[in-house]
């Protein structure tokens, strides 16, 4: 379960990354952020952002209609 969930369904990149980056400061060590997005580039862009920000990519999985990307701040 994540501490923050961001619904970016219907938004095109780079908006999912920008919205996620705005909320990174809210992540406490060990807490997670889930981003829901239907732009096919979002998982790639979010994974790149996670690497830049020192976050762990926990999951990046497609569902029937969107992608679910889970990022965590290391403890």
C-alpha cells in the first residue's frame, strides 16, 4: 500500500512526472508513491525520474487500461 497516490489518467507526459516530482518532498523514508497513468511513455519517464531523485522503482505494471508505477523513498 502506498502513502501517496497520484491519478494522472488522461494526462500526457511530462505531466505525470511533473506532478510526481512536486510530491516527492512528502515522502518519508520507507514510504511509497503510486502513480496511475495511461500515457505509454509515463512508466519510462517515471523510472528515469526515480533514478534521478534517488527513489526505488518498486513496480511498473500495466493493468487493463492504465499503468501503475510505485516508487519508494529508501529507508
